[in-house]
C-alpha cells in the first residue's frame, strides 16, 4: 500500500445530534417526565407562555399514550435548528381516521377527547402516524420567534 493515498478521516454524524430526552414511560413516570420536558425545553430556549403551551401539549400526548395506547409509551425530545421537536409513541391499537380527521374543538362539556386537539392547538406543527401496531405523534415549537406559525383557530 505504498502508493495508496492516505484515507480521509471518517466523520460520524449522529442522526440526532441534539437529542435531549429518550425515555420509555408508564403512568408512574408521567409527572417526572413532564418535569424533565419542562427543564430541557426551557434550557433549549422556550420560555413563558410558549414553554407552558409546549409542555401542556406534550403532557396531553403522554397521557393519551397511557390511557389509550396500551398503558405505556416512549418519548423523544430533540432540538433542530430553530425548533424543538417531541415525539411520543405507543403500542396501542391506533387512532381511527374519523378521530384524526375531526379537527373541531370538543364541546365545552365533553369530559374526554381534548388531548389531540390541545396538542395541535398548542404546538406549531403536529404529525400523526397511526395503525394497528401503535401511534407516533410528533409536535414542534419554534425557538426563534414568539409567534406560533401553526394553524390555530380562535375560540
């Protein structure tokens, strides 16, 4: 190998260079996980009402995973340039397309059904992948602006 050119050093780029939290959870960890999300989201740059809204949206998602997704789930929180992203997954039976397609605000006297609606309203973006093997919900909050960029309805 005397004539071989020296190899360039290998650069390994992590898939998620800014992973802040990656945890499995069940009902017993919901409160502690919410506190961890609050702390890490604040350290990442969210504060005030934006922080409160994001944490409430995450709390709704983890509560839904426990109540409707088999009693447990997994949460990942990471930072991308200009935004904070949280993904909650579970292994329940999925969410019906009727439920996903209904974006109207639940009636004020409705005891349940607020979780996905609140998460959608309180985050800048929300994506849902669901099926018989479970559900993954990903929300984000922008870090560079005090204004929400998502679709939010008044009332």
